[in-house]
């Protein structure tokens, strides 16, 4: 049907405008033969973003997928995009047909028109900023902590909210008043850039940011597809069809819960701009993971919780020296792939002389959650986290259960630690029980600008000379391998620099081993080397660590060089939680009842061993449970997702079996729930600080 030529609403309310105000409408007919209308623009904007998202998601490196799951994912994604586009269109339409005429009627067609035109935009920007500052501050906290300081988070959040509210307002203004082909082209390019940026910037855990960027892109695109005139009346049947049909078609994507597999898939990928918020909305209404079988659980593992005496006969010589090193963020496969391992001479040589556990997991994917588990024997949700008065971050200053160095200290074993980070000092509670401690400060520098490992090594070497007569326990944590891979060289990919940084720490280890040999101490020294967690380089669409509980972030090297014991590789699944009980056992001490791990001494001796403890990992976002039959369950209580992998057949965690009957997902979910229900810490007024 031909478009009516009389002035539309937009023009008629601008009665005092010069007559050429309606010219653009005429001029741009050539672009789109039929006026597109606001609903048509919404449809095109939704379609463009859905296609762009699908392309970008397909392009995400190493994002595993199965065709049917991915197809349903895109379908839901597209429907949600259409839904939000429709919502924006409805906002524009009601502004234009209801709000603006009403304000103009009251204000009169005088100088106050300016106010009438701009007030809604100002209100929109302020409202959005107020509404979104809180969730954005949460989003930005970790980012701000890494980049500047945690105090910067609210400012970053506000800046982001203003920028996005501004972009939304710009989109609406463009739509309403200033539409020109050149501007529309620029806006379209801007929207596409924002959308692509959404896939590549701020990987993971920034749902508010992704949502805002998505809405911004949508809004500006909507303006780009602005028709020459607004639709009014019933002259365009297809417009009416879109206006009423779109929300009906989109509704299921907002209200129907997808399968657990699909939900996990959607939330794993940042490109699903709206999926996360929609999920939150839905879960706000229905707050539970389906298919829980609360009574099915009892095999969560050991939990006799009695002190465990050391085994006899002892393995170590009289007056032993123990040197324990943890190296930040070293993935296990770095030492297992021959092509990579040969770059690390000292680590490889030590591994050849050690009992190496090639199936070891960290109890968390972040330094603090992992090392606190190693030293206290308790998982994240079993510890008492409080804001430390000195720094304001969550630490374990008031958490009482003993750390294993405290047990050694009481037994008269000298305990000494050196650290490049402040929170490994006794008073922060992650570690405790060190007679001597030294933080090698790098004053005035950001968190990631820690002092170099060579300084740690210098300190450690002099401690070896002082306390080499034993019995002594010396510990150091190397941070050089943490992002930004300081000492890893300035050139090459992130992974290349990461390897370079491991090489740097490898040279430090070489210095330590040489000194022990020179001093004739090697035959009296137990050397333990482990990493606190792994590091991701694009696997599961993630980078660095502390973001997921997949194997690239949890599987770590763990080796014990025990004088007099033959080197071997042990493939039994073990945890760094077993490290404390093992060291206590080796040093002839009783392991306190609260330690969740189990001594690995039988395996060190080459004997078989039955595990009665559970094997799990926990972060401030997720929980993972390793089952004896090789399955691994990952639950995210924030996103309400669950994933189940058969590690034996699918070690890279590609195929989520949570909805497959043979995986017995519901039963396992119930076991996990039961475990945490039973073993989590309970104190009046205390809430486990899972990340919001
Ligand atoms: Zn770490």
C-alpha cells in the first residue's frame, strides 16, 4: 500500500518548524521504497544483532558445541533480541505518540519545546544510570581490582552507565529528530562495532556490561533503520502484524526455561547479550534448579572428621628440610607436553626425580581460594571470610581452624615463608604458623607489579643456609607467572609470554636445586612443587584464571621429591587439599580433624590407596565435584547452570551430559547440594561471600 503523503505525527507536532522539515522524508524514500516504520526498524535491528551474534559466537575460538544445541541457542538468542528490540520500539512509539504531544500541549508551542524534546532523554539517562550503577559496580569490582584499585569500581560503573545511557539517548534522538543518511550510516557502524566489541571485550563475568552494550547497539541500530516517517493508524497491515506479532513470537524465549544443557551453553558465551539477564529474570520468578532429588545423596565422601595420626615407619631422615614452592597459574599440560616441557630444564629434571601426580586438581581457580584450601584443609564455603581491616578485602584473619604450618611450628619445626604478595602473611589467615615471614614489597606499585622471583630466591637461598640443619619447612609462592607474565618477554602471544614467565621461575628453581646440591642437602631435603591453579588461553571462551572451574584452570602439576623414594608417575585423582595431610604425615605429625584432604603417603610409597574423601573445587562463582567414576559436575549457583562431563572420554569438557539419563545428573546434583549443605560453615549472621 502506498504511504500517505500528509505530514506524520513527527512533523505535525513541529508545526512551527520551517516547511523543509518534512523534506528528509521525501528525500530518503529512495533508500526504502516503503516506509519501514518503527516496528519494521525493530525487526531489522533485532535480526541484524541476532545474525551478528551468531556469527561472532561461531567465531569464538575453542568454544565447543553440538549442532543441535547451538541451533536452539541461536534461535532463543534471536527471539530475545527481537523481544528487546520490540520493547525499545514501544518506548520510542509511546514517547512520540503520547509523551511528547502531551508535554507540548501543556508547554505550548513556544520556547519550552526545547525542554519537551530533551527532558525525556535526560530522564532516560538519569534513570538508567541510577538503575544500573549497582549491578555494574559488582561487575566491575574484579576488573577494577586487577587494573587500578577496587575503589575505582563505582566510578567505572557510573562512567559505563552514563556512556550507555548516552548512547541509548543518542539512538532515540537520531530516530526522532536528526535522521540523515550519513548519520545513520555512522550510527550503524558504531552499533556494529559496539556489538563486536561486546564479544571481544571484558570476557566473562560482566553480565551487566554485556547487557548494556547489547541494548546500546540495539537502540542505535533501531535509529539507523529509521524509516522516513512514523507509522500511524492502520494503513500498514504488516506493521501492525509486527507490532502485535513480535512479542507473541518472542514470549516463549523469555518465559520458558531451556534445558540445563542449553542454559549452560547460552551463559558460557558472552555474545548471548541478553541471555544472562533474561535467565536472571526468570530465576527471580522460579528460584530453583529443576530435577533435584534431595533424598538420593549419601556418597558425598568421607567425613569421619577425626584426627589422623602419621603413618609408620617414617619416610624422611632425621632433622629433615622441606622446601615447598607454589608457582602461580601453571597448567599441568605445560610440564607434560614434551615440546613445551623441554623448555623448562629444572622443572623437568625435578619431575624426573619425583613422584609426579598427573591427575592433580586445585581446590579453586584463584590464588586465595586455592592456597587457603591447601594450608587450612578446608574448602571456600567452610572458611570464615571477613573484610580485613588493613586492606578491606575478604580474607581469613578471623578464621580459627589451624593451618598445617601451625602444627609443624608446635612440633618444634622451624617454619619460614617468603612472598611477593602481602596476603600470604600470617595475619591474613590464608597461611598461618610461620615463625619467620617476609613480604617482598614493591612499594607504590599495582597488584600485578609484584617484586621479581629472583628476590624471593635470594631470600630462600639464605634461609636454606641458615636452617639447612633442619628440621625446617621453607615455603615460597612465585607470582612471576601471573598475568601480565612479567619476565615472560615483551614479544609474542600471551601464551608465549606465559611460557617465558614459567621459564623465568624455572631458572629460579634451578638456582635452588644447585644450592641444595652444593650444600650437600639434597639427600635430606623433601622438595614439593605445585601450582595454585591453571590458566586459560581461550578454552571454554575464557582467559586467565578465577573465572571457571574447567580443567584448564584446575588441573595443576604436583610433585614430591622424597629422598630415598623411587621416582614415578601416579595417575590416581588427587587434590592439593591432600598436600597438607601428606606433609604432616611425612613429618610425623597428626593431621587435625578438620582437614578434608587425605595423606598421599601410601601412593608415595608405591602402595594402593582407597580414597574416602570427596574431591571438589570451589570458587566464588561455581562449585565442581569429581566423582570416582570419572564424571565431573560443575554447578553455577549464580547463573543456575549445571554441566556434567565424562572426563575419561571427554577430557576437554565439550559434551554436557547433564540432561542425558546415563549421566544421572539429577542424582549427582543432589549429592553436591547435600555435601555443601552438610559441610558449609554456619555462624550467626554470616553469609558465605559467593560473588553476587
Ligand atoms: Zn594464583
